[in-house]
């Protein structure tokens, strides 16, 4: 069992029967001088992120989260279909809401990590950086010399991101999936 003081970034807990990961945790001393831990936590199943305060005396069970390699196969409507790398016959699907914003960076045959809780695959984690091809890029228009110019392009997955003006159609760019920002152009 974990106490409220054990809540730190990266700790995985079970709350109301569902697994959560602590994204941020900081002590907050109010409430008659009793320590309160203010956290931002993410639900592994739904992908929802919210803030929650934990008080002295709160205890939690540590979530047993396993990871396995999976391959993204295809998407249809709001469902995304995957298979295990070692066993392509073992397929599973997740909804767009479960995967969250990173679903726009998924392309066919991409390797991802599946998150397993209670022998069930509940979500996926994309690599931090992915390489995608630019399929639509408007011509760059130079702005004032005081700031670097950017433009919005469309990637092969349909995602729209801002990139520097020198990026053109057909270029392959590296994207940070956590910040959803351009990193560099791949030569």
C-alpha cells in the first residue's frame, strides 16, 4: 500500500478500481496544517487527465502495469486496431477517446507499446518521437526579420502542425508526440 506522501511523478496507483499515473505531485500545506498532496493524474483506460488533492491518511494500491510491443494496423471510424508483434492473430482495438490526442500521429505498421492491466490491454504509448511525411505544404511567406516564420502543414496521418518555412511537400519531419511539435527535418 502507498501513502499520500509516496505520490510522485511516474507512480502508478489504483483509484476507484481504475489504474492512474501521477503526472505531477507537489505538497500543499493547508487544512489545519495537515499536508495535502496536490496532483495531476491520468486515467490509463480513458486517457482523461485531471487534478486531485490527496489528504493525510489516504492509501492506495500500486497498479501492476505491464507493457508489450504492438503494431498499429488500421483505423475505422473511431476505432484503432492493433496486433501483438509476437502473435499477429491476437488483435485488439481501442477507441479514439482512449488513445487521446496522439492518435493523429499513428500510421500503419507503426510499433507502439501496449499497456496491460488485469490481463487486458487498456491503452497504448507512442514513441516520444515519430517520423512522418509532409503531404501538403503551402508556400512559405517570410515574416519580419525579428521572428522566425512558421507555417501549418498536413502530415501523412492527417495531423496539422506548425513547421519552419523551409519545409516543403515530400519532406520527412520528426515530431515530438508529447508536445505535438516539430523537432527537425530528416535528411
